[in-house]
């Protein structure tokens, strides 16, 4: 191998390594971007930012999407709390999944409405869309009310039982303190009587001729 061939080989290896690093970087970057796009928190923040800067009917549509997103997040949080609680859950997780599926379809409809260029068509579609969003909000409120009722019932029972245990323990402590005080008083009276007897004996011996 001549010197030129060696240099060309080294340059080829460097180029291949550079291409490999570039491809790997692009793949990693695409993966990160996809994760960011799929992130609910980032998606919600972007949606709210768009709703603030939008104008006209599109702003109304984006506001409905924000309301829908808030409702779904609220319901999801309630179901997650119910899943970690000791109380009964029933069919709430399954029912909320159905609510979430309907909300996803409704969000797609709202996204389609964003691209509507005819103001009159958009104005005609808005009342129905607003009604559907309100229905989802009502369903989520009922889910949250059910979770809250379950947690309240469990908490009331637990606090009642805990209160009874505390009362029994306090009563036992009071009885123990009273018994200890009574024993101390008895020991004090016995000690005082012994001292009095000792003093009387000393006086009697001193009075003898």
C-alpha cells in the first residue's frame, strides 16, 4: 500500500465515522422530539400558548380544546387517586377510559375545525362542539364526585375507629397516672408515719431518768 492509498483509506474511515455519528445524532434527536410531542404536559402548555395568541373563531376553538384538555386531565388525576386509595374503585377506571376515548375523538374534530376557513361554517359548528365539550366536563365532574365520595367514606370510617382507639388509650393513661399518684401518696403517708414514730421514740428515751 502506497502512501496515497493509506491516506485515502484513513480519510474514508473518517468520513464513514462522521456519517455514522451524524446519523446516530439525527436518530436520537428525532426520538427526543417525538417524546416531547407526545408529552401531555408539553402538549398542554403549547395548546394554551396558542389559545392566548390566536384571534377570531380559531381562538374560540382553541379555548374549547383547552377546556377539554383540562377536563380530561382532571378526570385522569381523580382516577389515579382512586387507584391508589384503599376504598372501592368499581368500574370508574374503565368508564373513564371510555370518556377519554370520546374526548380524543372530540379533540380531533376541534382540530379539524381549526383549519376551517369559512367563518359562517365555523360559526354554525361551534355551538354543537361547545355542547359536546360541556358533556365531557359534566361526565368528569361526576367521576370526580364519585371518587371524592369513596375517599370521604373511607376517611370517615378510619377517623371514627382511630378516635375510639385514641379515647381508650387516653383513658388507660389517665387511670395509670391516677394509680401512680395514689401509690405516691400512700408511700408519703407511710414514710411520714415512720418518721413520727422514730421522733416519738427519741423523745421517750430522752425523757427517761
